[in-house]
């Protein structure tokens, strides 16, 4: 891992993913998590302030970047539940089958190199009746915006830690073994359209 990826990129992503529109999205979905929670791509802990301490017993954060997790700092220090960090990618979930109540993934499916494998892993570790809570950006519904996403994506991916602009999130969830229960979609206000089309909701293993 080079200097940019280790020292610059985590701070840049922390800033970019902490803008007001995106934090509003986090505020919508994170409080839905209950019980033992696995957060995929916990990064710098931007979701931590939004967990409901009365509903969460334990949080397991999975992320390949230990440098990002170190930036969480005070966000993890004042929580009412235990937090465990695992420094692995989303494709590798070292947990037993049916061991968590909620899987939370926010703005991470865009970056995971093999999202289908990762989603099958998320389905595997969910207990019966458990749910996947998601909030992601991805492929826009408008042809003109999609063309720009496809044009920009190769450079964007190199600059922003493997992030892809044009992944079809509902299609990925289906291919990864999930049935979507709730789904909302919108262009986030205050963000460029090519990077601002958001999907959020819940799903369960199909």
C-alpha cells in the first residue's frame, strides 16, 4: 500500500463521505440496525453516531483499511456497546453461519472488488429473520447520466480507492442472494448527478 492509499485516501474519503447529504442518508438507515450487527466497510466510523444503543448489543466492523479505522477515534470511544474491528475485505467474512442479526452496508458495495461474493457471505452470516440494511450510490436511471458515469468511472475508480459510479445496486443484491423488501431511490440534492444517485432500504436472504 502506497503513501497515498495509506495516509491521504482515508482522510479524503472520510471528508467526501461525511458531507451533509450523505450523513442525512446514514441517519435514515443506521438506527434500523439491531442485535449483533456486522458493518461492512466501517471505514472511519462515520455511521457510529447513528446507532441506537438501546437496540444494538455488539458491533463488528469489517474493513481492509486499518488506517481508516484509526481515524474513528472518539466515535468509537463513547458508545454503549462493544465494537470489534476486523481488518479484512468485504469478500472475507470470518464469522460463523447465522451469527449476526443485522448486516449494515453503506457506500461500500461500490468499492468491493467482488460484490457478489461479498453479498453471498453477508447472507450466510445472517440469522433466520435477520436483515441487510443498505444505502449505496450507483447506476443512474437516466441515459445521459449513465453515459457520463461510464466515461468517468475508470479514472474515478483509480483516484477514489476502487469506487465505481455505475454499479446497479438492486441487480447486485438480487445476484448476491437477497430479496429486496424496501427500496427507495433518489438523486441526492447538493451532489453531482453522476455520483449522487442513491438506493437505500432493506433486504433478506432469498
